[in-house]
């Protein structure tokens, strides 16, 4: 325990592991397609046909993201299944699959554990990178602490999404690229390319990690042509085999989300790689203020100290250290500029800057500490701030989600004779209400039912009685393009339908309104209709005030520095209205 990195890794493991089961047994975090892909591949293994094609579904079958994490999650879920089978929790794969419908933790918790464990590579890699910059063990451990306690990293380490593993592998690529200045064996040359390939196999933005070994080789200048070719060949081969194997198996028929010249996302014309749409003409800076403010709210200490520390590194008198600075600074500033200016950006897109900023932050914090006096106090406070933020986040998401509490209250406020129109029902954003089988039957021909709903409908047709908490539910959001419910956005049939008409058509006498970003003007049809005939019978906010400024947890916050302390729980703002005729 004398090694400072050991203490850092233990602390980061606590920050990642505490409340890792938040929201369970429900799924309240969107974009968890890696787990669904893992479960889909497991189901395909029961089918007949080629083993390779069963293991490698076409892109878009379950996910359009790369396949490394689906395979990793499949292994973790397999271990959980084997343990349960050995202890008698279930007797067969079919029974395990049935239990998954009611308890998402059986698959999603093992996946989160995998992501959290992979995330521990981030502080380890930053430590190694700092040592390559000739930093002391203490300063290097401080850099690792800044990386591992960064709030964005801690938040996404609590999910099954690919961001933290992608950033961690990218940091490993940086550390190995820095090592090239002193070690140029074949394995040393290949190592950063392998790490970059693993980053690219987690998320398409991980392809940017190939910049580390490329710049590292330019700085280190390998002596032979073979050394120049080895790394890139290994990196490309590993990326294709692990991240995009469908390209090898299916070729031009690889499916949706493979590498194409058409965007499947926000941009109309651009490139799509593994489900990530990118338009190179979209660098207009329209979201600069929003994304920049959100980034500062998440990482104030990391940004202030990190930028200052990178400037200190640039002033180094050592030629070798200045070369290393370019390897750290170019990607850090490049990522920051690109995703602050990109129109389709989100604050999580800036996570690849974490490693570089952590290296700079440790340098700046150490320099402040050496000054003594008030500077030393400031240094200690800035080091403590991200840890305090991370602990506060861990505590917050451990609290009962508004959706869970609201679901219980709605059951108490209504009867089986009521018809409830529910915003976003069947999605991550809605309370986990159980629809009655009778209410699902007329929906079957109108909207797409999800797997659980089809299962409940089959039970209803088999004369299985509904549980006492089942209610007649109308998933009204599925009838419109947007949840503002303007008549022109109605998508069932060719006629426009007002929000009020749809409520009446389905006989709804209760409306459950769900808002993450309260905006009466955007949802004017809802605002007007509730003012006309709605009686508010229940309200639950994730903050002490109502309406909340924002109700985003456990997803991205717009300014975490203050919102961490205004939230008291995760979940959206939920209101229940009883409707008069």
C-alpha cells in the first residue's frame, strides 16, 4: 500500500463502484445498446447456421456501435448466468431470459462492472504517461487521481455505455506512445496502436486515438521501415476484427451503421462510422457556449489546472519534454476545439481530453503546492473538488428515482377503471407502470409494442390474470413525432390530430406528464389542455423547488457544479393530472 498509485486506484474503484446498481431493477439510462447486442448474440447462438454469422450479426441488428463491448458484456453476463445456474437461481437459459424482463440487473449490472473495471485503466495509464514525462511518483499519482475522479468519467463509469472504456484505452495509447521516446522494440511500437484499436472498437470517436501512436512515431522516428509498418497494420487489423467484424463477414452487406457516406444522425450529408454520424461542415460553434458551460460545470478544477499545467509543460527547457508536450497537447486541444465547435456535440464528446488535462492539472497543482501559503490551500481545494463532486454524485444516484416513487403513487391514486395517457411510456424516461393486457390489445395494430408488452399481451390472451397494480395505459408519445404533441406531428394515419382529440379517442381520464427540461412554450398543446381541463393531483420533482430548472439525472447535466447540490434524487419532473370530460 506504500505505492501512491495503489491508493489512487482504490479510491477511484470506490468512486466507480458505489451505487453501481443505481436504478435497478429498472433501466433508466438510455443508449445501452451494447448490452442489448450482447443478449441478442446470446439468443442467436441458439439458432442454426454458421457459428461466425451467429457471433457476428450485421451492423444495426442490435447496435450500430462497434462490437468490442457487446462481446465483453456477453462474457460478463455469461458468468452471471453460470453462477446463478450453479446456485439454483434458475434452471435454464429460458428461465434466465424470463427473469430478465423483470430484473434488468441480471444483465446490466455485470455490464456496468465490466465498464467500471476497464475504466480503472484510465488512472493507471495517466500515471504511466506522467512517469514518461519524468514526473515524480507523487505528481504522477496526482495526475491519475485527477483523471479517475473527473465527474464525467465517474458518471459514465456507472453506465454500460462505451465512453469510459473508450477514453481509458485512448489514455493507454497515449502512455505507450510517450514510451516510444525511450523504447522502440517491435512490441513497444505495436502497443500504442493496439490500445488505439481497442478504443476505436468501443466507440467510433475512439478512432481519434490513432493520433497518439502516429504523433508518437513521428517524434520517436523508428529506425526501420518494418517498425513503421508494424504498428499501423496491427492497429487496423485489430480494429476491423474486434470492433467491426461484420465488415469482414458480410462485406458490402454489413448493414446499417457500417462505414458509409450517408449520415444516419443529425447531419444530412456526412460520414457514418459505427453508428456515429459526422458532418465535416458542421463546425459553426452554435453550441459552443452550452457545451463549454456544461464542461466547466463538470470539470472546473480539471480545466483550470489542466490548461495552466499544459502551459507550464510547454515552458520546459528539455527538448525531449517539449516533444512529449506536443504529443499531449495537440490531441487535448484538438479534441477540445473540435467538439466545442461541432454542431452535433455533447459534453461527453469532450471526455477524450481527460488524460491530457489530468497531466497538466497535476503539474499545476504541484507548482501551486510548492509555493506554500495560500497557494498551497488553493491547490488542496482544487484537488479535493472533483472528489467531493464525485462523492456527491454517487450519493445522489443512490437515492430513490422519481420514476420509482411516482409509479407507486400513481397506482395508489388510480384504479383499474382509469385510463392513463403516459408520456414516454415504455421508454427509459417513464415510471415503470405495468399496462393491463386489455389495454395492450388495441395498441398492437397502432404502434410498435416492445418485448415486455408483447409478453404481457400473450399472457392476457392466455387468460393469465393481470397483477393488482396493472393499469390501462395509453403510450401517447408513440402517436407523435415529438412530445410537444402538435397536430402536425401526429404520425398515425394521414390526418392531423390534436392532443385533446387523441386523449378523448382513447378515453383517457388521467394524464401523466414527464419533463426533463421543463418548457411550457415548447409543449404548448399540453400546457393549454391541462389549463383547460386538468386537475393536478400529484407532483414529484428531483429538486426541492418545482418546477425544477432541469431534471436530467442520471443523464448529462447542463451545469453540474451547482446542480449537483440542487438535486436531491435522480429522475424527471413528474405530474399527474386528472382530466375532466
